[in-house]
C-alpha cells in the first residue's frame, strides 16, 4: 500500500528528469517507471507462488489476495504514476548547466581496463558492502533463520552508513572519471552506486551454502527468488543515490569554472 501511495513521486521525478535531459517519449518513460520494479517483482512472485502451490505449501497466497494486489497496482499505483509523470513533464524546466557548454561532445581518450565500468563497479560496491557485511548475517538469520532481531537502532545506523559510503565512493569515482576526460558519468554513477546490490546477492550464495540449513527446490527457489528482488531494489535505490550525489558534485565543481 505504501509503495502504491508513493508511486506519484516516482512518476514526477522520472518524468521531470526525462524532460530535462531532452527526452520526448514521455509515455514510455512513465510506463517504464511504473514497471521497472513492480514488473520483475510480480513475475518472480508468480513463479514462487506457483512453486508453493505445486508443493501444496501454506506459503502460497490464494487467488483473491493476488487479485487484490493487482487491483491496488492497477487502480492506485499506476494512475498515480501517470499523474505524477504528467505533472513532472509540465512543471519541469530545461536543464541548466552550471557553466557554458559546447554542443559538440569531446572525444573520450582510450582508457585502461581498470577505468572501465566493470572494474569501477567492483571498487564502488566493495566498500559499502564491507560496511554492512557483519550486520547482513544477523539480518539473514532473522529473516531466513527464524531468529529474532531486536537491535533496530544499530540497523538504522548501518543503513545511514551504507548511504553515506555509497555517496562518497561514487563521487570519488566520478571525479577520477572526469579527471581523465571521460565526461559520460551519468550511467556510470548509477551502476557504480548500485553495484552493492550485486555484492549482497553474491553474499546470498555464501549464506545459503555455509550458514543455512535450507535444502530442496522450494526453499532454494524462495531464498534466491526473493533475495534477487530485494537486491534488485537495493541496486535501484543505491544507484539513485550515486547519481544524485554525483550530479550535485559535478554541478558544484563546474560552477567554480570561470569562462570568458
């Protein structure tokens, strides 16, 4: 319900930035915003629910509950996304660069392998993951090991640390990228910031094989299926944090440039 109610915010932000960056197919942008997370989640949920039904498990949700979820998305989440997208398209103004720019993009020089996106994603994801590695074990045992978790204040602090470290490491990598005359930083900042989600999903394999007692197809499918959706959500969230942090940083440094 909370996801459905706040869908208008995502529609507004997505459409406004799409217009600022020169996009014209705003209808497709709104559709993508509405289904970017809900689509993979629903497909994974249908698969896992079918597995639970085949095993006659009580974890399977009845058809009425699934229909209610679809009804909430259809009548609340999607219309709010469309309304937010229309508002963002109409309200957003043109993108204002902090300094004078050229219409002809500068040629990017050849880069060594460690300057490319995969290597930077490894560096950007390792540091935030190392900050939450210890707390991940307790979270996993609470969710999948049926143990109680009571230290929510520590969990909140670790979450704040995760966002701060992700922001700083993405800014640092953006600076190094601009220093070697590679100006295409926007998608790189998203993938660098969101790469921590890939590390968390990699930790799922370690936890499943070394720390858990789960076995069988159903438990394996439920564990990796739902953890994939959660890690995908972390990828989108931390990728957005990396993009906005890099955007603020780029605007700040280029605002200090004095052009004659």
